[in-house]
């Protein structure tokens, strides 16, 4: 059974940093394009960043460019989201998602519904 699990969230002061992790089991991690999404209370879920299966290609939503860094370690079956200079508006539940893609596909996806598996989320709360 595939399991996708996020960790690393917490309560942080504005200006601080966090590194979120996402592990996935019972799948071939190297075959997965992966992404991060977030949902703040009372708001729609939004795509944050994604990374190709090999980690070469990454994309970010405009509001996080320069502060968020997505990466992955295929040897550890883990994806990361480094968040710098946290702002109160970053407060949200952060979700990880994975999708098996073809070997030739070097991109990544920004649609929640495009992914095969998703985690339960990790809460990030930023105090001002």
C-alpha cells in the first residue's frame, strides 16, 4: 500500500525557516514527479512547487519564488521543501503529492487532481 507522509511542520516566528520532508513508500520513487501544495484555513488549496522525477526541473508559484526551494533525494525516497523568510501568510497545511510519469517526461505538474497519491499534510504556522 502506497504511503505518502509529510513531516517538518511547526510553529515558527516570521522570518524564520523550516524544512518540510515528504517520504513515499511502496512505489518506485525515481519514477515519480512530485509536488507541494498548501491550504490555508478558509482558502482554496494552492499549488506551491513541483519537481521532476530526476530533480533537474523545478517550478514554483510566483508568490514563493526566491523563498521556497524544492529538492529530492531519490536514494532516500524523500522530497523536501525548504522555506525561508517565513511570512504569516505562509500559514497553511502543506501537502505532498506524487505521480508516476514516463521515463522521457522531464517536467512536473501543478494540478492537484493530476497526482496519483497525496499525503495527509503537515501544519505550518507562522507567528508575526
